[in-house]
C-alpha cells in the first residue's frame, strides 16, 4: 500500500505541476513528430517495468507533445479547460488529431502497434481507440458495411441505405447483444441477422455456418464471429470459419471483447487460432488488460476502408485530411487521450506480464469450478477461459443464492440465463485476485447456498 500511495502522490505532483504551469506555458510549440514517435516507440518490452518508472517515462515522452488546451489562452476548436475537481489525469488532452495533441496520437500509434503484436493482428491494420466493445463492434461493422457495398458498386456513405443491395449478416445464436445494437445503429436492423446454431459450449457450429451460407442468396455478406462467449468463454473456430467465409467473398468481424486476449498467452493462443484471417476485430482494454474505464479498440485489416467508413472533414478542422489517425478511426471527435493509459499499462506489464495475467485468471476460474463442484454444485460450462457458470438446483434457488452472495459482501457475482437455465456467472478478470480471494469467495457462496 505504501508503494501505491507513493505512486499516486508522484502522479498528483506531476499533474499539479503541469496544471500550475498552464497560465505561462507556451500554448502550442513546433513538435518534432519523429522524436515524439521514438519516445513512445520501440518494441513491446518482454518483461514488466516498475510503475514509478513507467510514470516517469510517460511524462518524459509526452511532455514535448502536449498542447496547453486546458489553459487560459487556447482558443482553437471549441475546447474548455477542465476544472481542478473534474480532472485527475492532469493533462486534459483532446485526442482528435495530431494538431490537438501530438503526444496523444503518438501514444496511440505506439500502443496500437504493441496491441497488434500481442494479439496477432496484421501489423498493417488500423486501430481506433474507442470507449468499449459496443463502439468497437459498431466501428468494425461500419467498415464492413462500407466495403461489402462498395464491392457491389454502392457508396453507402454518400447514398445511404435506401436502394442499396441487401446485406446478409450471419452471427451465432449466442452472439453478444452489442452486435444487434450496432446493426440497429448502422441502419441495417437486428432482423437482418441470420442466426447460426452453436455447439455445446456456445461456439458457432462451422458445419451449420457452411449450410447457412450456402442456403442464402449471393451478395454482400458479413459474418460475425466471437472470441469469448459472454457466458461460457468459448471461442469460435476462427480459422475454419474464416477460410469458409473468405471462399464466399464475405467480410469477417470478430467480437473479441475479452476472449481475444487468449492470443497473448502461448498456452491459450490455440483457442483463437486463425484470428488473423478476419477483416475487423473488437477488443476491450478495461476488461482483461485491467486498464481504467473507458478503453477499447477497433481494429481493421484495411486502414483505407476504416477511414472511409468513419472519417469526415470540415474547413475549421486544422490537421484533418492527412494520414488517418485519432478521430478518423472512431465515431467520436471529442476524444479523451486513451492511448496514454494503454501505453502505460502495456509498458508496466510487458509481454510476459500480459500472458501471466491471462493465465492466472484462467487458473483461478478453474479453481472456482473445482471448488464449487467439490461442494456439490453443478458447473454448467466447459471452463476454457475465465468464465464459470454454476447452478444451485432449480432457477428460483439459483437466483436466491446469487442475491444472498451479493448481499453478504464477501464477493459479487451476477446471474445469467444460458440454455434456458438460471445460473451464477463468475468472471475472473482482475489482476489482483489471488487464490485466497477465490477460496474466501467459494466459502461465502457455499454459506449462502446453505
């Protein structure tokens, strides 16, 4: 705790010093973009780094590229300063583009490269730093909509959907609800989904996918696959399914909100084998990577398609129209600088630390499953990642146990419905969870069930 307190004091000192400098600080100065990129860049470290060193490195790297947009003499765009009580990060950077904050865009570029390397996503792919999996899925499906209609000779950004060739969207019958919501937001509607049956643990049945593809009409096609079923943690067979969809000329989008992190673990990478065959990917940082909310990523194999679907230009937007970055790859113009936290989190953990985090959470999920099974309760899913589903008899009793556990306070787990049954859903995602925490939680669940 003393180390944590010292780190927070240092962060507060840096933030206070920066905010105190704003009245006299140069508002905007010429920036050496190459030097800024070098300061954030380099390979993702294999080993982790002490948090105090990460903080010092971040402050040193960002300093030359910060814009005093929180100060009294910044009159660009329509940007207000952040009041002392309303800000904690201190810099209050607008990450629209490299003019509004060169440091923020440099951090996103460096962290995005590290993320692609960790996850096995093609190095040439673009990365949009968004709020969560909902936004990431929406961006990925917007890129998909753009491309499949462009191949059919239709400019959806200019002409809209009226009169456009109909799009087929295939997705597993256990897809996350954000897929349907994204389709609604994009004007396609949730009824467009052709559901594909899933297997015993919730992964898409590739044979069924093949049959659905063959049975439908030819034309623009988007297939949504999943890395990490929200209930069971199951991952679709991304290689076999990806190759199948490619043969049919479709676009593959992977919703990997938490399950895509299996790629960072050598012991679990096989669960997402073939993910590189997809065209777009969605992944959260504030889940398994343990970054602060809100933090997520929308990846796209083709940066030109990504930018065509999401970017815009206006006469007053100084710096827009160049290489796609920042707001060009998201649905937000007023964006906080998420890249700083992503860069710092990856720098602290290193490649080995991310893998260890994934492996430890998976091992703790198995410990939950084994302990609750030994106590006489039924684990309903095959525990492949960090998700455990537990039943306590009939649905009513399960709901009572869930409510009692939440009220008692030792731990908190939610309820869910899977395959027609009410179940307790345990998701092990926190980097600080220990075996002792799991054992205390199992004991509390057993007491509640009794």
